[in-house]
C-alpha cells in the first residue's frame, strides 16, 4: 500500500477528481464566472433532441474514423513490413518515414496550408504538371475530408504506429517463415498465415489506439480548416471546445465530453469482444 | 496564559511585518497585464511598462503576451477557467456582450467618477460607446477605434484605365467599378475573409438591414435590407469580382491584396498597419460608399483594455489602465497605431504612422488628404447591437457564409436559414 500510495494520490487528484467533477458539471449550467446551477439531465436532453450540430459533429467524426483509421493502420502495417528488411540504408528510410510525426502538428498545418493551396500549392502544381485535373482541397466541402485524411496519413503512417508494428514484426521467430517456405508458402501466404496471426495483438492495440485518438481529433480542425467549409470538419472535440471556451457553456461541454467517453468506451468494449475471434495471444 | 505570551506575540508580529507600518510606503504591487501582441508590438508594450514603472515605482507590471488576436478570447477564458486571472487584460468590442453576461470585467464608471482627471475621459466617444453595455456599464478603455474604408490600388486603376473612386460614390457604383477589373487572375474587390468575419456584419447596414434590432429581441434576416446585403456579397463571389473562397482561405486577404491582383479592399482603418506596410504598389484610400438611405454609414469596432473583476489590485490596475489609455502610455502606443482612444489621439497616431519604427508606409500614399479621410471615416461608424450569446450566433452563421461564398444556394434561401438559426439562439 505504501509503495502504491504516490500513484493512488496522483490518480485521485489528477484523474479521478477531475473526471468526477466533469461528470457533476455535465448536470449543471456553468459558465465559468457564476456558480454552477444543477439542471438535471437538461444538457443531455438538449444534446440528443435539439442540438442538430451535435449530431452533425458526431457524424463527420465517425466518417473520419471510418475512413482514416483503416487506411492509417493498414498503411503503417505495410510500411513496417517494407522497412523490416535488412537492406542497406534501411535505418535512414525508417527515420525519414518517422520524421513527419516529430513535427509539431501546428507547424505541419502551416506547411500543408501551402501544399493544399489551390492556386499556388504544391499538390495542384504536380497535378497540373502531369496534366491532371486540380482540386480545391480544403476549400471545398467535397474534398475537405479527403484533404484532412491525406494530412493525417502523412503525419501518422510512418510514426509511432509503424514503430510498434516493426517491434511486433521483429518479435516473430524467423524459424516460422523458414518452415512456411519449406512447406511451399509464397510471400503473400507467409504474410497472411504467419505474419498477420502473430501480429494480431499488435494490430489490435494499434486499432484500439487509432480509433480512440481519431475520435478526439482537434488540432487539424482547429488550425487547418476551422471546422469549415460548411461545417464539414466540425469534428466532435472542436464542437466540444467551442461550447466550453467560446460559448462558455462548460456544463454542456462536459456533457458532450461524457457522451464521447461513452461512445469510445462502447466501441472499445466492442473491439475487445470481437478480438476473441481474430486476435491470437501466445499464451492462449 | 494569553497575557503572559502577549508581549512576545506582539514583538513577533511586528518583526514579521504584520503590525508594522514602516514598510507600507515602499510596498510593491505586482500587476499582470494580459494582451495579445506581435514581435513588433511587444517592443512598444515593454516601453510603455518601463515608462509606467518610472512614474509609479511601487507598481510592477508583468507583461503576459498571447500571440494572435483572434484566439485571445479563448485563451482568456481558459485562464479564467483555471482561476488564473490577470489584473488588466485586452478586450475587444466584439466580445463585449459575451463577457458582460459573465461579469468578467469591472464597470469602469466608478473609477472614472472618482478620478481627479475625469475630464480626459470621453464618454460620448465611439470607442467608449463600443465598450458600453446596454445597461450603461463601461467594461474597457479603448486604445484602437476602427471603422471601415476603401483602400485602392492606384497602379491597377491606372493600368486598367479606370477613374479613381470619388467620395460621392454609392454601393452600386462601387460594384460597377469593381466589375471593370474582372479578368484572368485579377479581381475588383476584396471584402473580407473568415479571419475578419466580424467585419462582415456591416454588409446589410448600408442596405438598410440589421442583424438584431435595437431591443435585441428580433433577428433581421427576413428583412429586405439584410437580404439585399447578403445578395450584394453573393454577387461579388458569383461574378468573380472578389477572389474565390479557396484563395482567401489558403492565402489570406493580406497576401492577396499585396499580390497586386485586387483593385479595391474594404477593410477597417486599423488594417492600414497590416495591409499597407510594404505593399509593392501605390495605394490610396477613399471613404466608404454612400448607403441606400443617402447617408454614409458603417460600423465601428474597438480594441482596448479592462480590469478583471477578480483582480486583487484594482486601484493600481486603474492607474495602469489610465496610463495606457489616455496617459503618456497612449502616446507611446501611438507609434504602432494603438492608443487612438479618441479623435485627438487618433489624429496624432495618423501623423506618426509614416515615421513608425516598425512600419514602412509610403508617405506619398499617405498624404494629407488620406489623413483626413482616415480620421473622418470614424464619423460614419455606429455601434451595432449584439445579443448576449453573440459568439455562439456568429459561429452558427459560419456555414452560411461559406454557402454564400461557394454559391451553393441563393442568398434569399440562406437568409431564411440564418433567420431561423438566429431566432432559435436569440431565445436562449
């Protein structure tokens, strides 16, 4: 108990208490300056039955999660497989892929504002050079989600997720591949029958983390698109932030935060339940 | 027992200073001044603080700089949420109703009434009006008051053979002139961009429209004036008079203006510091066009500073606020365009602009006629009524502005939705 007490103290003060307090605030009308007024479930009722923007933000966030997470996880996995070869200069490649994830996101946003610029941007410059049609990128409601996904993929595919996959790949005994080869398995079969099953715990971990983080996406919407155009990037946490610190509706924002927590909890619980069917742990 | 220990207690209290009066004269008060600033402005801010501390050696001011003006509102709210409130803070007239609802800033009327120099405060000045609530409370002292005027690219007018705009022009003539410049990669007018959305709210004013009525009980987007204003804005985009939304979003209005591709820019006076510095062409300014009512009318905005209600040093905070608003500090601030709390200081600011350390405005462009237009433009500005949850309504309008710019629906249909959204939020 003595050894665990510092952690318990930190957990209680910095985690449990704020969590409990925010739960309490979600049942109040609180605007920072005046005392919180208990309003029962009014915030939740307003959110579910009156606030169309809440549903819109949940919808656009879910679309982003649905499109970005599979691309990101599969992209990181493929990149990890490609960089798992003992080829001369591979470390440089790995570092190069990892580099974007080390750039502060706001700095990366500044860079991509220029890359996405329809008139002077790098992307349209290349498209024009190749004789291909150009795009409005973040300025158009039709292409803004795609633009955000491209930006997030650039930032994350070669980042920590790839490193976790790489660590998992290094952990797979080479003997298994040798046995598979002797049995006549080609590279694709080796990947599907050896790599994927043995990497499934790592894949599961990355999937869970990616979904949690993507539901909480904020900086890209705040800095790159400001939620627009046509609110197409008004992601959930940006809407939460606006309610808290721009509309000064802290109670309502707390309720929004708790709903997000429950959504993520439900999805994660679902993933754990499904994981019994496809994740293979060594000890099982 | 108490009697036996009381001499010891008294001596102890005196030595620790609790009962001592000897050091009171030298007691130093530490003030925190939170403001947004840029690399250039922060130099002037520090000069102001040094000058103030020379005059009031017992008051030390700590400058807390938050980069970027547009997010300052959020940053202040975060400070307040964390219980870490400064003593004096930057305020902007657009935030007045939101912050007033929460009582975050002190009402300055009692301070002004008690002040021996009360004659220096102009109650009727536009800047003061913009920081005064419907109940009459003054929440900040202005240091920039700004209205709208039209900047134009003289070189582009000459190149296209278009006569320069005259002060007698109407909005219809403005539109006709702007259309003459429309060609590949050249535009007639630039009104504003997302960053300056608060300046758009004037767009229906010249057409006789309003955002909310004077009693703040009704939204005005179902009125012909508002629809005409939105239609005007829509036409500028649809007829490519103004650069496409994608350009504005990715480049910003400053770069677009300075690229020399835009003939006219409708912007606030304060924009002169940002937009004209280093502009690689000759430019001039003109008064805003005359409205349908036959009057020249626009809206005003003000930036300034106020005293936080939670400050523990309100008397000292008032000394500092007065110094930077109407005192010697205001004159130092005039070097970079601030400190223009009233017409007198504004005129002083204008004279100093061409010689500013941080700016390199062309003195040829900024001649005596421009100086007169610059100062006179304030006279056409008026405060616009804003609801208490203005910030939320503004954000709710964002997608509708996008629609106008993108041309996805006609202005009349968008106006209906704006009216619906505004009415719903106004009721709350």
